């Protein structure tokens, strides 16, 4: 049985708050939250379960805020979420028989290129020109995005939200703010599915999960509040930072 002390909360709660803050702005909060649980000493399966719990509730509240401020294209986001759920399950099934470590090398090559490209192309995500695409094209593209990124989430996982934002801005032509809002629907759907499985399996430690969920909600509410006010001006730099963080994590995994 895991021994819960004051130090557990001192380590976890501030980091979950920061993770929720970052995740609500540009995705990638899991790069902070999951290591926080592990550093606090939670067993791996409980760390994953509690991470999903804090992420799920935090994302729910930021999603509600973005929806209220008309920053979500519901039809596109729900389509992507539906296909992401299916392909995420498939990815999770396949990874049980394959080693996903090769993706570390692929990402080490791709992440610097993506980060530099986004940095140099200042217009990416600056304006919402999704209206130039027909509804049919947006539905098809969002379905493909859900399949590809959903599979990645189930098979490997790190940075899923940030990759979704990238797809919604570059391919579907939303600005960063609306791309972020759409991404939250997809994240919320996958988080709910995973959390349900963990709760049924008895992996969530609620004495940690509940206060961590509150910390995650606080971080998400603060982050989403600033996104509503600042929109693209805030998201772009945080988005680039998240990709740099992801690159560092992948390099550490390889070493």
C-alpha cells in the first residue's frame, strides 16, 4: 500500500496546478503532471490513473469556458474525438505487442523541424481561415486527424494535445485559440474513457486524485481565462515551449 504523507501533496499539487495551466493554453501538461506523480512515489499504474483524473476534470472546466466563448467548432471537434477514441484503443492494443521506442528517434528528428518551422512562420495560427474550407473537407480532415493522433495517443502519447493543435492550425486553418478549443474536446473524450477504465480497475487513489483534480481545475481555469483574453498572443510562445519540453523529454528517454 502506498504511504501518503504531507510531502506527497507538497510535491504533487503545485505541479498539477502548473500542468493544468500549461495544458489549457497549449497542451502538453502531461509532460509535467505524470512525472510529478512518479517523483512523489506513486506506483506507475496509480500515477497514470491519477494523472488521468486530474487531467480529465481540469480539461472539462477549460472546455466549458472555451465553449461559452465560442472558441470550439463543435461539429469538427466531436468528429475528431469520435475517431480518436477508436484509434486510441487500437493503438493501446497494438502497443502491447510492439515496442514503441522507435518513435523516440522519429520525434527527435521531427520536433526541432516543427518547432523551427512554427517559429519562423509567424502567420501560422494567427488568423482563423477555416471558413475557406467546405464543411465536408473539415469533417474529413478532422476525422483523419482523430485517427492519426488518436492512434499516437494510445500507442505512445507524449504531447498529443500539442500535436492536435498543430494539425488544427496547419491543416484545418483555425487560429491557435480555436484550435486549442477543438483539441480540448478530443482530449476530454479520451481522458474520460481512460479514467473510467482506471476507476473500474481500482487504480485511482482518491485521497490524492481529488485534491489533485482540484489543483488541475484551478490551473486550467486560470490558463483558459488568459487564453480567452489574450488568445493567439499567449498560445504561440507556450506552444513552442511545450515542443521544446517534449524534445528534451524524448532525448532523456533515449539516453
